[in-house]
């Protein structure tokens, strides 16, 4: 038996810490995901590879339902499609009971295709076209109005329909967080929202069923949700009193953080992100204290995205090469870059080796395989002495990457879902050149 | 590879450059290579010995050897 | 020594060994602890960097272990402390560094399970005295604090100046501050502070007067067991006291007692006070730990670190009354001599 090899290296001793884990500890190896060996996954499905855990998807969903449901009697989650609209993922959430929250005609069709009944689809977004509105009316989805032009377009679309389109008003409001998201919906404080509600009510052509707000994303202050819930509830009460319209649901949107650490954050998110219970406590407290008669409590709708799916996703990748930069820094090139890991622009993702190493570590720049200067995954990370061919796992990548990824320079890889029995299933096959080119056409004179 | 004469290496893998005041920590393999170099062993002999005892391909060792030289040069430890 | 033979042995771990020109309190805390009559102490230093001077004060610090930076989080810290606990029978741990407190407070139950006691403020107390929350804190407890407001962009400077008046104090999110007298100066300072520490910045009303610091120890039930006020006599260019003198002033004692009562403060604290020409006392900043000049409290007759040690061990601590007024400290810099081999031990292995 030969001795295990680790490349010879020297570290200059400075006043600072030898590595971020402390003097005697190295990064832990992660050898399996949901019980399936990482090596086996790579052997079967290649590298890079996205892996989703069905068990974690369901666990996160149920945890959210429990956090809110134990504090408020009527709670409904609506899966925010754009966060991850792979059908298998959506269907896991729909099986758990989620409605759908969509923001385009394409997403609307996807939700219908996944068997979501029209009335359980909430249609947000600032860019709805006439055809989208017509389709939404047809399937009786709830249209979340974003602006006055859209309202008037919808009034036009609604004219002559047998069934009044169901609408909710998207409201933006000051919940005490900065910057305030004021580009979506009607502003509450300046009276715009109330004016729009009046128009909806007196038009007679629309059925107002809900009020919506989405105050931001990765919001770290549970109190902001309490403030938003208080304001939305007051608006609903005013609708009941002055417009004689009972609002069925209050939709507080998404924005709950996952435990990924933001770039530039001092402490790791696992220590600083408040538990979902704190948000639920703030929202439930506000709604229960808003003065609704007990039998008229509105349904609480939530559109949590990243908080439900981030943790369930992992990205497996392989070291292609190591090199030393002009200034002496070590650089490692991986087989995935910002094309697949879009979220590396704002998160310092946790990255694990998949075999045991000594505690020696070297600060390393992580690059992807793209021949583009922006393709940097991490400016500096303390990793063990990885060699070409070594496999790494990036954790908590389930949100936004599998919808915002780019087909750029490389094709997109396999995505597998590991079911609750530990069986991997391909839920999106690796792209091929043929797939990439199937919509292209070459004019005759270039053939 | 020729280490500067006055470079001090210790059993624990510490390297000290008296000319600059810098200290370095070598991992076990680097410490071993430096000790043997100081003792006058030729690079070829050291590499052959590593290939015999460690689980590493010759090509990989050559690359890592070059990288070690680059580090030693960067740290001003070579003549 | 006969005396030490009769005193129980106790191992205490202390952070903040960075006795530099912007000093951490660790070395002063250890010096005060070493004067306890209760225990025969073994002192373990906990450092973040290999050149923290306290590491090399071998007659003060018996052995030092390096900790992972606070930014590595509680899991890495706990793992390291578990290792240290296997080497050393640490009974009490005294953190002294603002940026690490969050982690140590979070880990209190786990540390207790390991057999390591602390005596720290709660997370809510820590949060409430944060610079950004100071105005709300003052309003809630009826304590005078300078008027201030957060600033997200330079465009808000003019409105801030109209509200707070010139000159204006601009403070970085975590450290650093500038006194500015005009919009041009303010915009420059804004660029520098925001570039370095991010936003929000804090715009604060300028209060002229005499700088006074108060070191105190809260029992967590609303009592300040010890309060010692000190006026800075010389100040370094980093704003740190380089010499100071204990004061007798009932208003200062009352203010610190009111602070402890209102917050039920648990552990050491320092109030940075400005006494305006009118005699009005403003709380400029609240530090959630002992200050670097804490040894002066021991020298003046109220050994706050030694009392905190007892509190951590659930031993009774009486209210401390009376201290030597006019007791002075004059800080000095001293070149410790060590060897590269010692530095290598700390820097590479994390232990000395
Ligand atoms: C209207 C709406 N709801 C929900 C979400 C989901 O947000 P998050 O992933 O932050 O929970 C978004 C995302 O931007 C959104 O725009």
C-alpha cells in the first residue's frame, strides 16, 4: 500500500489565522447526498451535476406550514415558480398542497401543465400582456394587479365576460426596510393603492379577492413582515367598511431568507438568519390583532421561494486544473462557473471536498470554465489541497440557479432528484448540441 | 533546486529565512523535500523516492514539483 | 506560598489579547483577575492573530490557543473550544471583543454543557445598544443620547445637517468617525466611511464637552454592582485614553446605575459619556464589555473582573461601595522580546 499523496506546499506564516476553520480543523468531506455516494452520482450522471433532495423539499415545505399554521388558523403556500420551475420540483410542492405563484404567461402554462387548478394560480408580475390576461381570465386564475395601465387593460379584457375576473391588488408599502421596493404594485402610503381599489370596486367588472405585497428578498427582519401584515390588514378592513368588499386573502409574498451567507456579511447566515418561526410570530401576531371578527379572518397566503428550495439543491463539480497567478495566489478551475451558479454573484456558498484531506489549506481563487473574466465563483476561499479530478459539492443552490442558469459556452448538465427512498431520477437531461440548435435556421444562401 | 544557504528548516516543518525574517510552515511532503535538498540529495533521487512510496502519478508529481519551485521562488528561498 | 495552597485552583480563559495602540481589554482583565483572593488561577489566553501581544506576556498568560475568526461562525468556534476544553480545564471564559460577543452569547448553553461558564449580556441587550439603535434605546429608557439618524446615501446629508446642525458627526457602521463642518467635507467623509464600512452610516449631533468613561458591572437583575467613572487625560489619535483619572461625581454613578436598572444589564459594560458645558450627560456609545482601562477599577478598589468571575460561578457578590478617587493610570508601551520559533508555534499550530 502506498502512502496517500498531498502536493508539497509552503505557507507563509503571518499574524492572521492559518485557515478559517481554526488551527486544527479542515473542511469536512461530504461523501454522499441523501445517502447516495457522490462518486456514484458522478459516475452515473456526469459532472457538473445538480442534485435535488425530495426529502429536503418536503421537509422545508412542512416546516413552513408548521411555523405559520400553528400560529394562524388559515394558511396557504403558493409555490413561487421562478425560484425553481423544474416540473418535478413544482409537483413535489403541489403534492404537499401548494398553490402556484407565477409571473408570466409561460409560467402560467407551466402551472396549468402541472395540474394546478386555475383558481389556485396567483398571477403576479409587471409585464402581463393582453393575451396573458385573457388566458388568466379563461382559467380563472387570480390576477395580481401591478399598475394602473394593467388595471385598465384588464377592465377592457373583462368587458363582456360572463364571469368577473378575480383580482388582487399588489401593494408596495414602507415596512421599515431599506431600500423600499416601490417598483411593483400600487403604493400604499401615497393613496395610490386606495384609489385603485376604489376603481376596481366601482367598475363592477372585477371581483376583488385579495391584497398582496412582497416587500423584498432575503429579508432579515421579521418585524418588517409584522409591519407589512398590519398595514395590509388595515387596508382589508377599510375595503370591508368603505367599499363593502370582503377581501378573502392577504398575500404577504416571499422574501424569507435561506441560510446562505451573503457576500460581505460578517457572520455566517447559519448563525444570523432568524428562524421562520420569528417571521410567523410577527405575521400571525399582526393579523390576529388587526380587529377582524374571528369568523372573518382572511386566508394568509405566502409565496416563499428560496426558503423552501435553496437547501434542497446541491451542485457537484470537478476540479479541472490548478494554477498559480502572477501575484502568487493559488487558483482552481472548476467545471462549472457563473453560468450554472448564478447565485455566486451574491452568496458565498459553502463548498465541501468529497474526500478526506489533511488540515493544510491554501487560500484559493475559484474560477469556472468560461473564457470570461466575470467567471469567478469566489475571490478567496480556504480549501484543502485539491488536485485535478477532485470532486466538490456546493451546498444550498436550489433557488434561482436552475431557472437563471445560462446556456453560455457550455451546455447545461443533468439535474437529478433523489427521492425519499434514496433513488436518483433524472428530472432534466443534460442538453445536447442538437437540443441547442433545434430552433435555429440557416438561410439557404449560407448552406 | 538550490535552497539559499542560510535557510533554516526544523523538524516540525518550519522554514525560516534569516535574510528577510519570514517564517513558513511546510506540509509534511514539502518539509521532507526541503530537508533532503538541504542534505544534498538530487531532485531526481527525491522524486524517484516519492513515486516509490506515495500514491501519485509521475506527471502529477512533476507538475506539483514545478509549483513547489514556483512557491520557493515567490518566497525568495532559492538561490 | 501558603495562601495559594489554600485557595482552590481555577482555570479562566480570556480573549482580547491585542494590547496594541487601539487595545483590547484582555491583558488588563487578566491583570485584574490575577489579584483575586478567591482562586489560584491558571489563565488561558484566546487569540485570533499570532502577534497579539498578550500571547507573549508569559507571566500573565499561562498558555494561549488561537480561535477561528468570529466570521467562521459558532460551529467552528464550538469545535475549537471543545478541543481546548480537552487540553485545559477551563471553568470560566471571559470574551472581551465586540465582534465575537454574538457567537459567545449564542453558544452560552453549549458552553455551559461543556462546563464552561460565561457572564454575558443577552442578545437582545447586545442588539439594543447597537449604534444604529441608540436613539430608540435612549428614548425607551429615558437616557440622554445625541440625536442621530441613519444615512443610506450622500443625498441625505443636507437634510441630516438641517436636523442635527453643524458640525455633524458621521460614524461608520462598525468603526471610525469624522467630525465635518460643511457639506463638502461631509460628502468626502461619507464616501470614505461608506466605502470602508458600508451603509448605513450614522449622522450624529455633535456634542461638545468633556469625555468621561464609566466602567460597570451589571448583575443581570438591574443592579450595577460596581461603577467607576474615569476622565480621559490624554487621548491617542485613535481616540483612546492613554491616561485617565477616577472621578467622584454622584450624577455619573446614578446614570450608570440607571442604565443597569433599565436594561437589567448582565456583565461588564462601558458607557462613553460626554459632559456638556451645561453639565448635561450624554451617552455617546455603550460598549457591551469591559474597557481596556479596566485594571484601574481594581487599582481603585473595585476589582470588576474578579467580581465577574464570581458571578459567572454563581458566587455572591456584594454591592461595591467606595473607590479611590484621583487614582490615575498612565499607559505605556513596552517591547516584549520573543523568538521566531515562538511565533511559528502560534502562527502554524495555534498554540503556545
Ligand atoms: C411576487 C413574488 N413573490 C415571491 C417571490 C419569491 O421570493 P423569495 O425567493 O425571496 O421568497 C418573488 C421573487 O422575487 C416575487 O417576485
